C-alpha cells in the first residue's frame, strides 16, 4: 500500500514524497481513510508509530478542500485544535504540520507556556487554520480574549494518558466545554486504562476504533543492562562509558534539575561536550539545546523526565539512566526514547544500594530480569551478587561488557541502523 492508495490529494502527497516516504505505517493506513470520511476516532498506538501524520494529514486535506470549494478569502479562522501535554510535543506536531501543508497554503500556530505570549498572540491575530496548544496556555489566552473556539471543526487530544498523568484532566474538561457540539473529534493514547476510556466517552461521538498492537513492547525492543555502582562513582562510570563511545548520540536521565547540571559540569571537566534541559531552563533555551543535539552539535544530552517528554531524536544511540526512577512506568518511557519505529535501541542503568528497590519494581513491571554488567572498573561485587543474572528471560538480548558496548555504539550502532534502512520507506518519524 502507498499513500496515494489512501485518497490523499496531490499537494500533500508531494510534501510526503519529499520527505522520502511512500508507504504508510499501520496506524496511518487504518486511520487516514476513517478520518477522511469524517468519523470520530479512538486510536491506540505507541509513540513513534506515526500517529502525528495519521491525524494531521486528513485534517490538512479536509480544511484545504473546504477552503478551495468555498473560495474563501480574507482572514482565516481557527478550524482545528490539537491539544498535547508538553511544549516539546506541541512544537514537534507544528513542525510536522508545516511540512505536510507546504503546498496547500495552510497556516498553523503553536502556543505553550514558559515563554512570552507576545509572538503567539501576534500570530493568532494574523489568522490560522490549525492551533496546536498545551492546555494551560490555551485556557490563559482564552481567558484574555485572544482565542475563541466556536469555529472549531476538528478537535484532537493527543497523548491522552500522559495528559492525565500530568494532572490536566480538569483543564481538558474546561476546553471541551468551550468547543462546538458539532465537530469531528480524535482521541489518541498509548494506553487505554479505565480513566482514559471514560474521558473518551465524553469527547467522541460513535467513534471508530483503531488499535495498533506493538510487534514488541518497548522493554523487548530495547536491549537493556544495569551496572551496580556506588553513588560517588556514578560520574566516573558515565565518563568511562561515554569516552569509550566517541561520537555516539546519548541521552542521560537525571532525577533532579540540580543533578542534571552537576552531571554536565562533571562531563565538561573531562572535555565531554554536553548540555542539560530541565524545568529551570527557559523554553527557548530548551528548544535551542534540543535542536543542537539533533544536529549533532554535542553528543550527550542530560535531561529530567518532564523536560524529556516529546523528545524524538532519530538514531539515538543510547539512553543512560544515571538515576533510576522511583516510578517503574517512567523507566519504560525513558528507554522508549531509543528504539524508535523499527530501530533497535540500547539502554544502560546505574543502580546504587539505595536504588535496588526501584530496580526490583522495574523488573516486576516489565516481567524480565535486566542483565547485570559486572565487567567495569567501578563494579561492587557485593551489590552484583544479590541478583541472579543467570535466569534472565531476555538472555539473547543481554548487553555485553562495557568494552563490547563501545563497539556497538561506534561502527556497530551504525551497522544496526544500516540493517534497518530498508524500512525507511515506512513513514514512522512523525
């Protein structure tokens, strides 16, 4: 199947083809025809499967065709509203919409908190077809009179499970109450717990359902390993691993903002180019840092969990859990930053004595033992001896010693990606 088989118009097909894609992913192949027919949709698929294109392409097409048919001129009014949980994700969605609508003349505006509203309100005054927003800033600008939602024909709630996890449920209900009753609504979530299903019932009208079961869970798709190390030795172990893998693109997770800055300072002392993103950084600074990382201007990005939501970096070599998260689900979200789409991912975790309980909770959640790497200069035999590494369910994917990891991440990681390059025709980047 190709994109042209889905009934997509030529201006959008041209934009897609210029990105180097011809074959839709499963979520795109199933969702696009449903949305072009005007149905509400309840979609469930993991991040990295192409959800953004699945819901934005039909919206762009329908707005373009309606505008062309009515030959409307003058100031544009908002026709579509897309809500996402994080600043980074709103920006990512807006960038993709700009790409797909390149030849349709469509306009979009993205709004989020943490920055001055001046540029955003100016963009709104100039008119747009599609608004991509985080809930808080959207309600703020509605309250100030800059935004009215009475003309919205298309409403999308993206990453709904993250939205609820971050406490946006009341904001979402306030936004829904301001929308026209007659509209097409789309609801996307990676998971479907009862709270999500209940919310979808309030948003959708006789929806079609599309569920894309992952070929492998994140935990199965990403090769994992754990290093037992004392807390004072974590910096040295991190420097050791990074130094063994020059040029690798590495994302390091810190539990705290202060900790992220300390890690960067330690790496700088060893002449390792790195930068940090966290909540104390301005949104503009965070976005510039992320763009620099994507362009390989530096090799190690240190992030806290909230700041890292929405990060989508192709060919990310390795995720390192410098601090193990105390919420096991967070671990799965973290390692899911690598192994995107059909790529093979690699993750490494550091575990000190105080973090052993967290490791146990993580292994219980993913239902597998994480292989222990004992062949490293900072190994504590007493720590490693408490875990049975022989009975791992993921034995065939066990990460080797640090020296072998370094081989994987130089030429070997490139080899992995080369091996998967045959799949590039699949539109999975967005």
